[in-house]
């Protein structure tokens, strides 16, 4: 059984997990997440898995698929558009991960919720940032103009 990391490391792990939660659609890798936690990537991998019960890659995948489920239920976006919005560059990879975690193909999942209820138009999602894809945040210390 893996040893639990010291309590002092927990805020750093939370910072990396929060980065994954906020920027899941971006190309995050182990190096970027470990940098957010201010530890080596190998120590980060072991500590994250010990605390959260899954690897950082598995956590990020789950987050992306959860968001894809939300978009497939609530919008009229195509599966391909959802795939790209949640950070996948390959429709095949997205579909296989979705099926493995949810139990059905993304198109079948979307069809299950096609009950005639109004959905958020895809153009609205793209125009108003409902996809969670936002501009790069301003650096601290810069005047935001407000």
C-alpha cells in the first residue's frame, strides 16, 4: 500500500487538481500539473494517486467526460464539436474513453436526452463561453482596466 503524503503537500495537490478542473480542455500533462503543485512529476504522480485514488491522467479524463456529458445533454452541439471543446483532438479516442467511462457511445448518450426539450444552441455556447474555453487569464499585477 502506498504511503500517504505529508499533510503539508495537500494544498499543493489541491492546487494542481483545481488547475485540472478549470483548464481540463487545454493540453495539460503531468509536467504542468506537477509544476502547479511545486513538486517533481514522479513525486506528484505518486502523491496524487495516494490522495485521490486515481492518477492525474485518469482524473483529467473523468473531468473531460463529465463535461462532455453536460454538453451532450444540454446543447445541440455535435459529438465532434463536444469532443474538441472538452480537449480531445481525436474523435476515436474521445468516443472510446466516453464509452469506457459512461457505458454507451456519445451519440447514443446524446440521443437518450433528445426528448424535444429546448437545448442551448451551439452558436450561443461558442459565442458566450459556455464551453469553459476562456481566454488566457491576465497575469497578476497587470491592470485589468476595471
